[in-house]
């Protein structure tokens, strides 16, 4: 190398990241090789139970809606709840979410908490209009339907919902 050529400068953080990546990749390969050789049994996923039950808390159904567009709880959003019987939606109740974005009181509790198929209908069009959100009209999402089943009434079910003007996601919590 001639005197007027310089060696490339390596950032220590990049070097550390590269070394950690190689080490992690190697450990994954070794684990896979051991499993293929039959020296380690792969753990079977538990598909028979839901999220961990919270001890001491009564079984119930609750929800929590979070507006990802504004970064806030969906305070005041209207939610209609239906029970699906014989393929038909039967209206049970309409609730407005609390300032925390939660259903208060729970949607189902006590004798009302029964096994079955349910649907929640979130009125995001009304919610964004009340917030005076400047969004393209017509809105991409106007109502968000969430259909789910309650199969074990001894468990607590919580439905966190993340939504924005163009997408939503929900999952079963406890």
C-alpha cells in the first residue's frame, strides 16, 4: 500500500454489532444442528390454553382502544356489541369508551358473561370526526368489526385494539 492511501476507518459500534451477529447466528446454527441430531427435544407450543389467568380477578370481557394516529386512548368512541346467534347479529349494548379508552364497566361480567360468538363494532368515522382529524374523505375505515369467541367463561378476556385511519390490530389479552 502506498503512503498516500489511507486505511478505511471502522466504527467500533459496527464492528461490535457484526461480531455479535456472527456469534448469535452461530449459536442458532449449533442449536438447530443439535436438534436435528436428536440431542435436544424441541419444546411443543402450548396450543390448548389462553393467556395466563390473573389470580383473584373475576372472569370478564373488557376492551381498550388506542388511537395510533393521535397517540391517545380512544376516549368517547362509540362501540356496539352484538352476540352472534344462528348466524345473526343480535344487538346487546352500546357503550362509550372512558377517558382511558377502556370499556368501563366491563362489557360482560357475572351472569352476562357466557360462552358464544360476539362482535364489537367500533365507530371510527364518528370518533375521527369528533376529534376534527384532517383526513382524506371518504375515510378508508369507517367501522371496525371485531368478531371473536368466548369458549371458557372461567377466564378473563381483554381485547386491546390499536387503530388508525388506515389500519387496525387487536389481540386477546388477559
